[in-house]
């Protein structure tokens, strides 16, 4: 193992960057802002994909695939959308290279200029609604419930692994409906799916709410979000679901004949989560020794480390370890038997701690003689020596317990870090001294929102769906307000 | 249903194009050369991915993800590679758009020109070997066995859905090894994996072999291929596995310390299959009524069509149909109960035939009274009325039988369409009158290969691995040859 991680206390941001690289999750590439997702990091993403994909299919969606490139003119068709997306993006202008005349290297062939530039998709509403136009004639063709797993590109100036990268991986759902009510229902259903996933798989509690006007998706009438709290007290927007109204149908002229035989514009939603969820997963649970992975998303749930001297002992311990591995695997648990003879147990312990494996089993000759094994939890560092007999049942329930414990810890943290404030002074003091989520009354105007953002860098994360109605006054303007909204500094 | 498909006899190419679109597999998009893969087509691709992904993991590989963009200069580093790939490709030159001064639309911002252009990956050897450089110091870091599921772009002039598109989906494996022998072993292993997949899942028999110098992958020392025969007598290259020697290690300076403590260049392989396999699947088995899908890759394996008049009959038939559906699903069979009341049974029959569902069950009131059901096979059109009791066991074995029968039919076709010829006149006659695979002696020179290609458009598909040693003379030059090679016109 190389030197220890920077601690969270010392420098949270550096701790994160080091952890992502040292735990073999991802690294920066030779291409500015683009990352390489390494096998261990990708294995976590694959587990996320599998769970989400099943949730999407269980709610009636199918996957499809739409082009990477979008003609430039498509972006001009939806006025808000172009402002939100078409500006900072990768533009393909040519389709050929040629050898340089001096023979040294290659250059763009000026003869191979595209008539119309192509934009590398930053999101696919435009190309998809241009396609849906041909799929929809009658109400019988509706709803269309498609999802796409894809890469997208947004030319970000300041990038951070997983949290903000020029290219990232995501899924984008795009649905088309005959009625407004059905589209709103779909929008809400998908933000519920995301909450379910965040809480029951990532073990990250989230606040569901709607975005204020200024934070809404470019082209949406309403944006639903799930907001998670990281250990440094900053919020991370973890998934969004947009009710797009008839905006894209208007822009791409997508009409259908309704049951009454009349022409109507189609109603739209879109919703997505991305590799950003990897950032949420890492930042919500991990500690100064490395990753803490929720068992449901850990590529390796249990590691077995043998303690031995010499080949004879190794053979004996290995035999038992392989038995245990099989018994665990029979229960659907993923197990790594770390039988490397190039590293000592202490090194292995630290490495698997760094990589966040939820349960570590260690076994030496004395254990073998006694029929025991040492069980260590990654989340609490608790260690117990237990009988090997029945260990697979114990580990199975321990994994569930760890999943629950990680989630509970995150909830407790969020409870501690959520503060109600009733004045702007208090707001600023809490933000500065403590951070976290702040619940405060707001008069609903963009001016107030802007002022707070400019003063403090805190933004309205959402107007929580479950906020109770209460009489209050805006902390800035003193105007009346009916519910508190959620403020925080955010990633 | 719209009008019937053009028949294969009448116009094979048009039959293919119509089938792809009418069976809801894919369609052309607004972006030249880029396709939209529709949900039904994508569901087949997902099934392919799942099987292949498992095969890759079972042979020790992990998935990872590398950047979409590759700096232009990377392509100049491997001399052969640049000639093969860097020419016809999408080039990103700018990273921002701006509003036009006249307020009408948007344009590329000339201020936002990239210092170095980025190429949208046509294949990822260069960016991956530039990454591997930092992953490899010692023999202990080897082998690296990565695979990537990704989109790639090659600026093709003439495109056809699935067979040749500017953007396509694929997987690309990239492995790094300490020894030449191990790399060659890996190259061969992966072409065996592809053959296994093609024959046992796609039900398409393939000839394994190596490519001649001129058909080899740009940058490879040896390219292994699997070649399939389509119903029009043309070959389709369906997967390749490349032994890259130390070419990319040289180009990107990737060295490791071997067991003897000496520096050595790393050995490489790469291998891939793409959405082109969808083309193989469609063209190998389908008929004038539509798709014929091998059961192992069919998104819907069984469709149940109810025959009824009025709500009362519908309720009765539905009840039984749902029972049968459950019994089939309990066996892991995917079933669609087509309970649409907007279409008549005849329409449904034709639609599911077009979509290639392997088994159709139809049931009306008389069946219900007799405890029978009609079972129709897509591959042979055979129909039988059978007892409902135990139908799930019958259907299960029928699906296996269909899988085998489709494969056998394709093998028989290939046997009929493979001809040994011993003179150039015979070669040309067979090619013109019959088509298919031609086995002929070749003197091993690119000149001969070129002449044949220029005269006839036939190319050497491969030098088959299982070709028996026999004394012969080249059909062009009369020079001695030790084995026959495989010629065909190809997609």
C-alpha cells in the first residue's frame, strides 16, 4: 500500500480525489475532462445499472438507442433548451484527416467540412423527439416509454472525477404521453424510482422535491430532484425527472389524433441519473481508511484472507477457505479468496479496507484447529471470532445489517446536519459554522434566490415534497411564505 | 399490417432493408449514417450483450470505460493504424456555440477552437495503450484483461442499417500480456468465444481463420476472424480477434520489468463484435414473411393469441391463457399474451411472424372445451393441436428443437453453398452462377489476391484454421499451394 489517504478533516476534497484513484475506481485521462473508469469502479457502476435497469423494466420501460450526434439546428428549435445546453459542447465540424504535406503527422482535411455541424449529445431530447415524430400518429401509439444507456458530453471547465466530467455515462428516459396527467404521473413515478434506488441500494437518504424556476432543466415545466447530503455538509443532486409539457412536441411538431379524433400535441417527460451517483456513493459513506460500500452494490461482498506460514499451512487454510467460499457463493454472495503469496495479511487488510469490501474473513492455523474464523465489518471495524459452522448464514444476515447500518448512519448524519433557520443572520451563521441542509422560508422570487446565492453560494436545492404547510416569512424579504425550502451549498 | 415484404428472390437487399424497418428493429435517423435502434431491435442486442458479457467474465475479463475522444496526435503514433483508421472519422474542432449576431440560430464560436483536435473513437487501441502505460510497471501487473461496451464512429460513405453505419455499438476487448505465447493464446481463445456465441446462440455457423495481409486489422500481426454465410451467398465477417504483437507497446512506450528483472515491451491483443451481428442474425435465418429468431436470443419466445367473440369468451380464454403464461414463465420462458382488442387474430399472426417469435400458441372456445391449444412453429410453419396439460414442457423442448433446427438449416445451406474449385474459370463461373463460399488454392501473394478482387469483387475471407493440408496450385499463378483458402463476395 502506498501512503495513507489525506484525512477528510484535513482536506475533504483532496481525500475524495485520492480515494477515487487509490481505490482503483477512476482516473483522469489524456483528454481534458474525460475520465477512465477502471474495472473496480466500473463493476460498481454495472451493479447500479443492473438494479436500475430492472426497476425501469418493471415500470414498463424498454431500452433503445439514439444517435450520438445531433444536427446543430435541432438545438435552436426549443428556445430554453438551446440556452441551457447548446453552448458548451463538443462540435464535430469535419469528417476526414489527411497526411500533412511535410509527412509529419496528420491534419484536418479542409475539404471534408460538414455542411451542418454536429453536436455530440449533451442530452437527447431533440434527436429523440425528432424521431418520435415518425412513431406517433394516434393515441394508440402512446405512451412511448423508452430509456437509453449512453455517454454524453458537456464541455465543463472545472471537472472532478465522477462529479463533473466532460464525458459521462448515464441513462436518460424519454417518454411520450397522450395526456398531461399521465405525463406528470410518469415524472413522479420516476423520481420515486430514483429515491427507492438511492435509499435502498446506495444507502443514501434523499430529499425529494421540485426545483425553483432558476434551477429547472432547460425546456422543462417542472423538474423533480433527489438531493443527498455529503459528509462535508454539501448537497449532491443525484437524479432528476422532468415534466416537459408540450415544449418538445411543439418544437418538433409531434401531434397525435386523440380518442375524439382531434389533433393534439404530445406530452413529454425525461429523467436521468449518471455516473455522478458514484460520487454520491463514495462521499456519503467512506472514511479516512477508504471506501465503505453498501453490500448491495459491492462487487466483492466478502474477502477471505488466509494467515499462514509455509506451503503446508497454506494448503490446509486454502482448503477450508475454498469450502467457505463455496458455501457463501451458494447463497448468492460474491467472495474473493485473496490467496496472493506476494503480500502479507496486514497489507491485504488495508487494501480491502481501502476498496470498501463490507466483510473480511481471516483464518489461520489456530482457527482451523478450533473450527473458528475471524469476521470483521468494514462499516464499524467490529471484529468477532465465530464458529465456521454456519458462518454463511451469519455472513448473509451481517451483510443485510451492514446495508441497514450504513443507511441509518447516513440518516442520522443528515438529521444532525439539517437546520431550520428563521433569519438571514442565522442562515449565514449555520452555513458558515456547520453547513448541511438549511430549511428556511422563501418568498418564491428569483431575486431573493439570487441574492442568497451571490452572498453565500448556497442555492435552493429543492422545494421538498413533504414540507409541512406552515405560516412563515421569507428570511430576506419578510414576505409571507407557506412552506420552508431546502438550501445548501452544492456540488 | 402494411403490405408484405419484398421477397428475397425479387430483391434481397430491399427485402433486408424493409425487414429491419417493418420488424421494428432499427431505422435511419436524421443524422447521415447513424441509426436509431428501436426497442424491439435493442432487446435482441441486449440479449446478445448479456450472453457475451458472461462469456467474457467467465474467461477472466472485466469491463472498464475509456474516453470517447482521442487526441489526434495519438493516431500518428502507430504507423499502420493511422492509415487504417484516422482518415475517415468525426473530428471535434470546437467546444462552444454562440448565438448568431442576427439572432437567427446558433453558430460555432471561432474563439472556442481546440488546440488539438479530438477524434471520436473509431476503435480504442491508442487511448487505451496510452492509459495502460501508467498501469504497468512489473510482470505482476500483467495480464490486464479489459473489455469495453461502447459506441464508435467511422465515417462510412455508403451505410446500411446494422451492417455498416457511421456510429455503431460494439464491445472491444484490449488485453496486455508478459509473453508473446500468452497473447497469442488470448487471441485464439477469444475467436473461440465468438465462434461459440455465433453457433450456439445466433445459430449461425462460422468458418474460423486468419486474414491475409491485406485484410488484416491496421496495426495487427495477425487477425483471426469468424466468417458467416448469408442467404444471398455473400459472406459476413462477424467478429475478429487481433494479435497486435508489441506494436502498440512500442508506439506508447509501454514496458514492464519481467521476472528476470529486465525491461521488455508488453504484448497486446484486441477483439470485437458489434451491432453488425444483428445483420448476421437477420440475414442468416429470416424468410419472406419476416424474421426468424433463434429462441435463445428472442426477446419474446412465445406469443399467445386468443380467438374469441365478445367479452365473455375473451374472459374465459384470457383466464386460461394467463395460466399457461405463468406455467411457461416458471420455466424461464418469455411470453407475450397478445390481448389487444384492436386487432384480429390474423393480423396478430402476421405481426408476430414478421417479428420472428419462435412459437405461437392460439386458443379459442373449442380448444377450451377440449383442453387443447394450437402450437405453431415460426421456423417450419408446422402447426399442431395439443393438450394444454403439460404444454409448458412441450414448448420448452420445442424451443430447443427450433434452436437446433435453425442452426442445422444454416449448416446445410452453407454445405450446399461451399464449392471447391481448381481453376479460375470455374471460380468465376461458380461465383457468378451460384455464389457462396469458394475454396481454392492461392499462392499467398497480394498480387493474386488483388487481381481476383479487381476481376470479380470476391475477397479472401480467411485462411481457414481447419483447412486440411493438400498439394495444389494457385488458380491464378499456377504456383504451388499447401492449403485452400476461403473466397467470397462479402458485406
